[in-house]
C-alpha cells in the first residue's frame, strides 16, 4: 500500500507566509473579470436590438474577449517596466 501525504495550509499559515495579500489580489481580479462577463451577458439582448441582427453578436463578444486578453497580457508585461503601484494608479484613474 502506498501512503499519500496531504499538505494542508490554513489561513494562518497563508498569512504568516505573506502570500495572503497576493491571494486576495488575484481573487479580486478573477471576481472583477467574472462580474464584467456577467454584465456583458446581461446587456447582450439590448445589443442585439441595437446591432439589428444576431449575426453580429458573435463578433462583438469575440472583440470584447480579445480586448480583455490583450489588456491583461499587456498589463502583466508592463509591470516589468513600470512599478506596480504606478500601474495600479493609472488603471484606477482610467477606470474611474
């Protein structure tokens, strides 16, 4: 029989290692992206009426997703050139 070991990490260990802030930051980014996707899906029926056809809905969703992917990749690359704090301030100003 083989023994399996399970490494359990609780919140205290996560806090003590200093990774809790990173975990929360990544979780917040995932939550914001999921919320944004939900809002786009909610607005989609009105977009179909404005675009006067269902055939263009796929293109609008594809362009939206492509923009989200390119922006995410560009932000990740930009962090290696400009400080993270500066990037977050610029992003907050653009978002507001």
